[in-house]
């Protein structure tokens, strides 16, 4: 599959089945924008909620839990109801692994925030 497969599937929220393609198309930017918006919003809420914590196992498991919950809510409930055809083509395991990586990256914000504060 193409690297543009997931953004094109996400673009199907706006454009329907016509956006489901293997390559880069005019709909791909909409899928990328949707992905950045949703996960940026989740990351912002997570960062504001846990801003006083400085890492540790609790923050790590909370970040992973938030990412898995986001995957379940977005790809298993919301997206399935909005675009049933695109849900057939979604690579579930790959999206779950990507969300797990996202959850681990969410927990790195205290180090980055400390660097920004010192700057």
C-alpha cells in the first residue's frame, strides 16, 4: 500500500468513496489536515491535563491509554458510523500500532516543555 493510503481514507470523511486511492490525490491534503487536527487536539488536551507531572510510569500508561482510547473511539466507533466503506479498507493493526507509538510520544512532553521554558 501507498504511504498516502491512510490520509486518503481519512479524506473519505469529507469526500466519500472518491477519495479512496493508492497515490497522492487532491483529497490527500484534507486527510492529512484531519489527522493533524484530531491528534493535535488530543495531544493539547493531554498536555494541559497532565502539565504538572514530570514523567514516570503513571504518565506513560496514561498516555498509552489515551492513545488506545482515541484509536477505539475514532476508528471503531466514529469512523465506522461516518464512512462504513472506508472502515473496510482500514488496516486496523497498523493503526493501533501507530496510536501506541503516539501514546508513548505523548509522555515526552515534560522534557520538551522544560527545554522550551529554559529557552
